[in-house]
C-alpha cells in the first residue's frame, strides 16, 4: 500500500482510506461480526486510515454505532498493530428521526467528542472534523470548541468537512486546519471549480474525497453510462471503481480518497487502486 502525508500532521497514512459509513446507516447493514471482518480485512491489506462519524447510525438512539464498531474492531488487534491505525471521526451532525441536522454548538460538540472517545476506546482522537457548518452557531464557536478540545489533549488534529474556500480561510484564523473532507467523484467535480482542491494543496491540507464512487447506490452502476471508464477498466483488467480511485489519486499527493465498504470484496478492490498506474493521456481523457 502506498502511503501519503496526512496534511501537515507528519503522519503517514494509506493512500486509500476506509469509509465506515456503509457499515452503519441502513437497515440492511452487516451484522456486527461481518462488519468487523470488513474492517480487519482492510487493515490486513495495508489500510491504516479509517474515517467515521458519530452520525453514521440509523438515528439519534443509535448514535455512535459506526464508532463503536471501529472501536471494537481495533480492540481485537494486537497492540503493536493497533498503534499504527489512525481513525478520523466527525461531530456536528445529529440524526433525529433519521434526518441529518447540524448542531455546531459548543455544548453539543464537547458532548459528542466525549462520546466519541468512549466509542472508539481511546483517550485521544487522531483527527476530529467538524462535520458541517451549523448556520445557527458561529464558526468561531464551533472551531473554537475543537481548539479547546485539542488544547485539552482530547483530539490531536482538527479537520473540517463540507467547507468552501472562504469558510476554510475563516476557520484557519481560529485554529490550525489539517484536512478538508468534501464530496468529490466523477459525478461531483465541484472541488475542481470552487477552488477547494487547489486551496487545500496550497495550504498543505489533506483533501479527503467523500463519496468518491458516487455513493452506496451509485458505485454499483459506476461505468455503466461512461464508455471511457468502462473501456479503461477493461484495458487495465480491473473494475471501473478502481479506475476512478486511481484517477482521484492523480489529482495530487494531498488527495486521500475514503471509499466506503460493507463487503470484503469491495475493500479488496479499493485497496489495490494505489497500484493502478494510469497513463497521462488516460488521466487527461478522464479529466474532460
């Protein structure tokens, strides 16, 4: 597995991470034992960067489900292996009635962080990200709370998600920001045009594309309506999903895709994306 720098943290993480969301947010989610097997298989393949959130659950009564899965999976590993696994989680969204609603208040973020520490069975979170800006809470309050938690030693690094360039610039006046996690895929190319992809590169931030394969449902039909993508998959004897991840990796050494997975086969395919070398003309064709 190729490694990449996680922003300015000095940490080396796998070029392909594991997104935990599909293991927790639907009624047909895997049984706990099967979900843990998926996490363990990813780690066996060299994935040492796992992305989760307290909101990856069915609803508020189920809050923290994905974090608890990951915490249990890691607790079953030998200590020497566990210490090299980096988990990023998020706070700032709540799930009342299965809705996704922001809560960036200091009270909520502090309570959410404390719960995440317990769920993940750790005394410090490697990367804690503000999941989404809450229009009811000043950004200075939300990021300021994360800075306090960092000063208290409860989180190591601060990241953000679903931010614009202006919002990133504002956040940076409050605390050091090491990563930004925005939607980025073949279908969703906004980071290329809104400046966030380039700004994160210039500022030494890691860019973490969420939903890099068009989401849980979209990933299954990836390539079905893109002859170029399908032909490249055939030419390289691999899946269209792996081609897309290799294309995202070509966007810069600061880009670390975090495809979600609920099956071992998906993890095995995604983990091999770093070994796929697309030719320059192929990348240019995909960029169109």
